[in-house]
C-alpha cells in the first residue's frame, strides 16, 4: 500500500511539473519569461510544428503530407520574398490540414497557403497519426492522451530542456522551417528502384485496399479553402505528381475512378488547381 501511495505521489509530482512547464504548449497555464515561455522541443512532429506556428512569424504556409514536407523547399524562386513555413505532416488527413490551417490563422498573419493534395488524405478509414491528438492542433484531447502527456518521463525530459533553455536566457528558436529531416544516421537508398517498389507495396497493402473516398475528408478540404478565403488568404493547391508505375498500380487495383472523383471534387471546390 505504501508503495502504491509513493508511486501515485511521484506521478502527481511529474504531472504537476509537466503541466507547469508544458514543453509542447498544450496547456499554457503558466507562460513566464525565464521559466517556460520559449518552447524548444520537439522539432518536426505535430507538437513541434504547432510550437513553431505559435512562437514564430510566417506569412506563407505549406500544407500536405510527407510528399509536400519532403518536396517543397521554403527557400525557392516561387516563394521569393515570402517567409514560409512547411507545415505539412506525415500521413496527414484533410482534417489535420484543416486544423493546422485554423491554428496558423489564429497565430499568424497569413497571406498565402500552398496545399499539396494526395489521394491518401481523403481516405475515409485513415484518421491520422496518434501524435496529432496529443498536439495543440487537436480541437480536443482525450483523457488517455492527457495521461500520456502529463505522466510521462519523455515529457519530463522535454520539460527539463525547456526550463534549462529559458533559465539560461535563451530566446525563441525559429531557424527550423518545418522541412523534412532524415533520421540521424539514415542512409539514402543505393537502389532507387528497390526503394520505389517498397513504397508501392506499402500502398498496395495499406492505403489502397478497401479505400473509400471520405465525405467528411472532402468537406474538410472545402472548409479549409473557404476559411482561408474568408480570411483573405491566397490559396494555391496542386495535385502531387505520381510516377507512371504508381498510376499503373492504381489501375490494377481499381483506384483510378476514385482518384478521378477526388480530383473532380477539388476542381469544383477550388476553381484553379495547379498541377505540378
């Protein structure tokens, strides 16, 4: 009994520290200079991108999946003169993109949003990755997600780094612009064809079987475009390019009609679609 009591007390202490420091900016109960005002951890997951969009200043936002995250550089001729942030997320659904756009509008003076559209973002069975529900992008958070955030040694470590950074007088870090970062030590594939076949197999076994074009996902796309337009934000959307072999896989799996339907819908929702 004494052991259980001590364990509960320790969990309470950890939760109190994490709630006060709030390294991912989920609660914002305490926001004190020199203590926790500047959030520094993590970088490019969903909580990290929310941190950047709250603390830093951008006028251009990039939305999409890992294709947009990996393929669109913020420093390029097409975005010359803009201060852009790549807010694209791995395996992002249209609901997630909608929430990122809403969050950015609440914290930034956006002028332009670029949206990379992928068929996978409209898959009715895809509800996104778990770390989205634990990020400030989510409009609500479950009790279990709160528990994972507050009673967590990982969060406690981030709390320590955050406090140390603030205590030492460091300021907001905005060097990271949201672009994809390879895992430390990751090596590029020596055989592109092998890597490409591996990706196609993942689509064939994961994304495409029982694919259903989600009505709510389509509605989220329309809501995103309308909300941005109402805020006088210029929206540019493009269909992510696909290799002919990928299109052939879609044909073999009976996916082309669903792909065409999604493209037709986006054309109706956004009159000008820029295909790259």
